[in-house]
C-alpha cells in the first residue's frame, strides 16, 4: 500500500470516529432517536463510542445521513457494527441499502449471510448484484443455494456477480448450473462462467486451478554432465613436433 493510501485510510478512519463521537455527544439534539439512546459511558473507547453514534445515525430521518453512517462504519471495520448494518438492509432507500451491503462486504461476517441472501430478492438489480458480491466475500457455503438462481437473473451484471461470488465461495455443488451459463447470450457472463469453473476445478476449497498430470522424467536426477570424467587429452600419444627451421 502506498504512503498516500495509508494516509487516506487513516484519515478516513479518523473522520468516521469523529463523526460517530459527534453524533453521540450531540445527544437529544440529534434528529430521529430518543435521548436515552445517546448514553456514552466513560468506560467505552473512542472507537466504541463512535460506533454507537454511527449505529444511531443509521436510523436518522435523512437518507443521506444514514448512507454516510454506513460508509463510516465500513471505514472503521469493526464487527460490532454488523447488527446495525443488517438492520439497514431493510431501509427504503436503495442508496442506503447499497452502502450497508458494501460495509458488510468489507466486514465479511457470516452473521450477515441470511440478510444478504434475502437482499438477493430485492427489486433493484444494483442491490441484488452487490448482495451477491458481499456473499462471495463472506466465503460462506450456506449462501450457495441462494446465489444459484441469480445465474439466470434478468440483469446481466447480476448474473456476472453471482458467478463470481460462487467462484469465491468455492463450493463445487453448482458446477452443473455454472456450466449452463457458458451458453449465456452475454460474453461477459460466459467469461465469468469459465473463470468460475476454473476456480471450482479443485472441488475442495477456494481459488483452485486446474492441475495437470505431467509424466515423470525417466531419469529424475540426471547428471549435469553426461560424461562426468572426460579424458582431458583425447590423443594420449601425440607425435613429436618437428622444427622445420633447422
């Protein structure tokens, strides 16, 4: 990671903490939650206090605030935020749901699998596709049955992301369904199916590649010099040289 990327990530994390703490400190003046919800005890760390504030912000009356809270929770990368982000998947605004799904993808917590599987049925193809990606990030095989129907989704991008997610999870069970995707009308989907089959070829884990059975060498330890003791003088009895100048 470049120094600039490290600086930006640190700055984003610090901003998220400050945002969460500000929400907690504002207390009753913050819109959309009762006053008793904002109690921050002295025993909590700044990060814990920030997460509490951001979880409250996920229920704000303004969709922009809710979306920003989900983004900030993703930047903090703390699994304590998972329950609040799961609840945010029920938000009426697609942008908020997308931000919450992205945060859950970053956290890759198996507790989110049932809610993300339910999000695969959302009317918005963007939500379905991002939920498929998030399930792939969890690597949880219990999501396979929910992902398989998306191989035939009406939306091309959803079909691609479902295939990629199945490849990430690494369960060989849906190989037959993935093989059918090789006949998809979209070349991108067909390429995703090829990649998925390649990943699943090992059949017992994630990120497998085809293994080729190469025939063993007939002499596995050949001598580096085929003639290890050559005669340094190929003509052991040379004729004496005659000096013609005499």
